[in-house]
């Protein structure tokens, strides 16, 4: 999240790759508290925030990679997995 606050545009290719690999699943995956709707609402918001950070990193990373590279294709697949209705991800898929 700190990298997003600093500005993804200022990060190099290797740093973006490293950040992308740090996202290994949903935030606090598997944690749900019964009878705690406020916590569950907070958790859902945090998961969305981290997912959008991951998508932003992937989008910028794909923009820096050579077109039609296998690496870009793998990142596009991950982007589509995270945001299946994001038209930008589908456009990137068609362009690669």
C-alpha cells in the first residue's frame, strides 16, 4: 500500500515484480467473525483496497513489459482473475 501511495509510476520493473509477488491471496484469508458485522464490513473494505492495489500494480507492470511476452500474459491472467469485469484487463488481453 505504501508503494501505491508513493506513486506506482515511479517504481521500476523489478520493484513492481516484487510487489506483485507479495500478494498471495485475500487479506486475512479465512478469517471471519460471527456476530461481528462491523469487523466483517471493515475486512471486506480492506480486501477490496488491497485487491485494487494489486490490480494497479499489475496494470502498470504490464504496460512496462514488451507486448506479446509470456510474462505479460501471465500478469494479464492474474489481473482477469482479480477483476473479471475490468474492461482494461480484457483490452490488455486482446492487445497481447
